[in-house]
């Protein structure tokens, strides 16, 4: 499910996810529409133990900053998309 640079250059755009490298596949807005790519078709969820952050808030540093650079995972792109 790659997005080859050559394909993006030729089309001028590409919709993620792109399932194959053929010119006919210009991407889709759904990665998994009917079922997930698992043996039973269901999503898999995993848990992990919570770990406290390393950095602590102090009077000198009273806030936490986040750059939100992982557009596809954390940001809705409403401000920088």
C-alpha cells in the first residue's frame, strides 16, 4: 500500500490509502470498508500499561507543548492541511 513518488508526480495528487502501484488505482478514502484485513475480518485492539511522563510540570516550565506532526494519526489538518 505504498504511494510511489512517480505516481504522485504523474497524477499531481493521490488519495491515501493507495492499494497498489497501478495507474488505475488513484487511492480510496477507505482503507477497510467492509472488513479488516484479519482472519475473522474484525479489528484488533491491544492495551498497554500506563506510564507516567518523564517530564514534570514545574513553576519554571508550566506547560506541555506538542507539535502534532503526524498528520494522519493525530491532527485533523484543520489548521495546517
